[in-house]
């Protein structure tokens, strides 16, 4: 079966399930998107790695990566290989001493590992046919990342305005504080505000 390479194009609150998140994977050479609902912990694990944040102590996925590297196991790719009753299934394809090993994984955990190992993510045509959506332009992706909910947009805007009241020096101190508390979502917002001002 031919593999189709995907990239992570958005990570946002799930529109359909309030306490969950959605990671949106985009076809590299096409316009199809594959939205997958994941838990908050896994969303945080993906976001931390994508934003290149360094937590004070290793998160679970960092621990697993460190363990694999200690035993000379390299994750070569992640394959979202099945979809049954609305549940995605994935495998980590690993290399150890020249041997390929496949490890069964929840899709959210596999994506968190893919980001950490900087390895490609693949799926198959039948999965994109069954669960993929086509976005005509990038506005759809912006809507996905903002979740389309006006109350959430207002909350986001209020949080952004409150960050405007801090100086850059205060923002850097605040960033250290939220990282100590392991609030990586807020840390990402603070870091974005610092970058906006510096840029």
C-alpha cells in the first residue's frame, strides 16, 4: 500500500468535544486534512516539542525518547495505519541494530514521538478517503486553530490584551514562572507575545 506523508498543520481545542483537542494533519502534496481528536495531556506533549520548549523535568514522552535513545533505538517513521469505529491506530517504525521493529501506539502518542524524533508521519489512502476533509484555502486552517467559537475568541483576545500590559522584562519573568508550573499553553502565548514585540 502506498504511504501518504502528512505534516502537523494545526493544534487547537476540539470544536465537538469541549475537554479535548484536535490535531490537524495535512497531506504534503495535496489539499486534504486529517483531523484527529486527542486528549489535553497529549496535545500539551505535542505543543511542547513543536515549540521547542524545555521543561524543567522530562515529560512522559521525553522520558520514552530518552529510554529509546539509551538503548540505541531510533524512531524512523510513524504510520497511522488503521481506522476502526472512528478510532485511529498507529505504529512507530523503529530501527535497532539494523532491524526494523514496529510498535503499536495510540495515534496521539505516536505524533508526540514523531515531533520529538523529527521523523515523517504517514497514512494510507483509505484512511484519508474515510476521515479526510478538503480545505479550499488556508482560512479554514485559521478557523480550525481558533475553533470558530466566538466566546473562545473573546477569551483569547482578553488574555492577549492582559499580556500587553507587561513589559518585556516582566514577560520573561512570567515565562519562567509558568514554565516552573508546567503551564506550557500559557508559556507558548507569552513566548509569542515576546517574539511579536522583538520582531
